[in-house]
C-alpha cells in the first residue's frame, strides 16, 4: 500500500528535477531581472546615493503618460491589424489550394525575418526617397510622411506585417488537423461558406487567435528597434524611452529607465492577464 | 441464375447514381467504376464491402464532399452533381461525432437552423424536439466533451436530423462503439425511422449491423457494385461467388448443374429445377446448415442417393439433403460451435446443432435444407 502511494510522489519529484535545468535560468532572468528593475525604480538600488523608498522616478520621468498612451496605441492598432490579417491569412492557408500554399510559404518566410531587418526594409520601401516613391514616380516633397511621421504608419505596418504572419501560423498550427472535418460537418448541416466562417472557423480559431494576439501585443509593446528606426523622435514609445534613459550619461536616469520598464511590464501583464481570463471563458478552449 | 438488380423509376428514387466513376490519382486503381444505384425514399440501405472498396467514396460523392470524375447524382429526380454540399439538402454523420466543441449539446443540434438564419431562441426550441428524439433531452446544457462516445454519436444523429435532410448518410457511425452500445444505437435508428422515416444510406463493415439497420444491402468490391438487393437475398441468394465471400459465406463448391441437380466434390445435391444446366458453384451459409452426431453405418451418403440425373426432382420435394462426414476441427464462438466437416474429398463449414457437444474426430450428419442452397455462375 505504501509502495503504491509513494510511486506517484516519486514520479512527481523526478519530473520536477528533470524540468529544473529549464526552470532555474528562466527564474533567474525573469524574477531576478524584474525584481532588480522594480527595486531600482523604487529608489532602493541607486547607482549613487543612499537607498530610499520613493516613487520619484515615476513622477520625474518626462511625458511618461504620453509615451505610455503612444506605446499602447501602436501596440493595439498593429496587433488588431495583425489579428484580422492573420486570421484571414490562416483561412486562406487552411483552404489548401495553391494560393493558400503560396501564402503559407510567404508567412513562414516572414516569420524568420528579424524585426530589425524588417524595419530596415520597410524604411527603404516607405521613406520619402524610398523604393515605393521611386516606382510610383512621386517626388519626396509630395510623398506622405510614412516613416517618422505623425501617424507612426511605418512602425505599425512593420509590426502588423510580421505579427500577422506569426498569428496566421499559430492558427494554422492549431486548426490544420481538425478544421476540415468540422468544416465538412457544418457544410453537411447546410451552412454556407460565410456561416461556416462565422459559426465554426472563427470560434474554433478564437483561442489560438487570442493567445497569438496577446503574444504579438506583448512583443510590440516591449520591443524598441522598429519604433527607434522608423518612428518619430518625440514623443517616444516606452521601450525607446527606457533604452534612451538606461544608456543616458546621467547616472540618475537609471531609476527612471527602470520606472519606464516597470510601467511597460505592468501594461503588458494587464493585457496578457485579460487575454488569459478571456481564454478561460472560451468553451472551445475547454 | 438471375441477376438481382432493383429497377425503379428514376423520378421516384430518393438517390439515383448513374455511371459514377472516381479515381484519386492516375497511378492508383479507380475508387469507383460505373456505379449505378437507385435508393427508394424512406428505405434504409447499407453499403458493405472490404476496406478500399469505395464505400465511403460513394457517400462523399452523394454528399458533394468529393467530385466524381464522371456520372450523375440525382436526389428525388433533381440533378445535384454540380451543387455544393450545403445546397443538396443532405445530412451526414461521420465515424467520429465531430460535435462542435465551442457549442453546448443544444446549440450543436440547433446549428443547422442557426446557419439557416433562425434566431437563437427559435433554433433552440426546435433543437429540443430532436434531442428528445434521441433520448438526450436531459443533456441539453452539457458540453460535448463531458459526454461518452455513444452519447456524442446520439447528439450527432440528432444534429443531422435537425437539418431536415431529404437523405441521411451515415459513414460507419457506430463502428467505434462497443457491442452493447451498438445495439442501443440500432434501436435508436429504428425508433427514428418510425418517427420521421428518413431515407437512410449508411456504410458499414459490420454485416450484422447492415442486416440490423437496413432492409437492402449494396455490396461493393474494388469500386464495382456487385449486388443491390434485400438483406435475405444478399446473404442467401448472392449474385456471385464474390458476394457470397464478402458477406461471410464460407461454403462454395464448384461443379455442374444437370437437370436441377448440382454435382460437385460433396456429391449430387438437388437444387431448384428452374436452374439452367451448366457449370455452377453451389453456395450455402454455414449458419443455415447444421451437424449432429451420427449413428454409425457404412454409407457416407445419408440421403436417398441420386443415381441418375433423370431421377432428380425439385429440391423441395426431396427434403433436406443429408451428408455424412467427420469433424476435423471445432471452434467455439460465443454460444455457437463452428465445425469443419470432411465429406468425401471436400470440407463443409457448419455449426453444431444446439446442445451437440461435437469435437474433432466425431462422425456427424450434415443437413442441407433446400432453402439454404443456391448456385452462382462459376
């Protein structure tokens, strides 16, 4: 009896030991990194001076609210576009015809391109003396300010392009093996293509769409290189601001950089938390 | 020997297939070859055949899920060959229930009405009636994943019926269920037929299921329709030796018919006097003949011997043909005891008479009732 009872416990212990090599580095980086940032943002780990608990770094950072709203705006718009485009791209890929196969190959290729390379390419394509302007024969003075302009068009376009491919592949990965059967079943119940998309494909894709969108949102909010390359210099998104302050010559700016990072982290955690709550409520996820 | 085909008016058939052919690739053999089939409204028909014979392909072509390479599909006289699946007014239940995981049981059954544009309330009201039809009314608010396989398949049938189809196609719907559940499902289909009388065409590899659920059977092999007939005729009056084999018949003796008597390795056996003379194979099902312990004597032929062909009369007037032999093997299968009996140079597969505990080496008398005997072209 004792042996029977102890067996699962031993198995559990063994499983825990086996995953420890993976968990320990992640825990050090995530908990250690986040912990250091939070401590630093609260003035408890200054580079110079006496540690003292305060929220000065949050209050003294210039235009923190504006940068937060800008970051949220870019992330929300680019994630929304990526979700819509990604979903319909996935539908096209799942259809299995030659067009879908080409789109699938293009999406897979897009995912492998680093964001920095993507940003440089979008810059070369959309700038006022870029490839597109030259192909269309539009002089620089007449070309809209797509790069570093007030609309953040190039930044949003780059994120939307890359993340839509990511969203599409995530949806295809989760649906490819079972969607044909459900689609045929729905067709045999008299559902038209539109009804199948609305009543079957979208609800079944919703969990993976939500998860992929949450990941894309978190990445878009946290990454700096695309906004740094293609965005305006002021106002600047949180990630660009955090990096600038972190690299600042002024040592007192370090807590401010940490404060900006903490705000970014809280926004990301809040959005991902809401997404996870939404996921748990989805019947298709259960 | 007559060929057993069903001739019906195309306009009155629920399903009419004309010259249906289908190949999945140029390299592989044809999945269906010139299949012609008429299914009458309100009937239940089983398609049986070995794996790869084209059973499911027929269903998928009727449903519109596969395009035929040639031929025509008509439903109640209407040519639907070029129509999309959702435009054909057909429902299909697959081997897996495929209930939509994001919907409750009730909303699964309400799906067809929702897709047709009815409000959620109206669709659910109608769905409840169909849930009651499959005795699943109490499970309306449950999630599909909380149900057993049998319960899920009941819901799948209710969902298909809720679409008010002109034809209900079932592709091995109960093959994954255990025997007890299968019996429940057969009873459910029978009660559904009493209540709404749909035209049913289903695929099964289970001969017992085919005879339990259908009044007619279509036999397919290598994409060719071998026979479409009543259950009794397909089992006991097969159109060919292939049909007899596919339906599980194990006794076949090549020989020749002369004046209503079949001559083969098991001897002269009187059959119907209307059978034309010439080469023919005598077939009879092992379940239809029985063996019992024999009181020893010196003859190997227990019946009055057929000494001359001119003595042969109609099988009915002669009574059961009795042959003497020795059991070479005995296998118990549930309540039945299957015997292999050597008669002369031939071996007959039969079953022991109830209560007869026969085993290898026993001398037995095999009784061949007239109704069990049939000949097919050699």
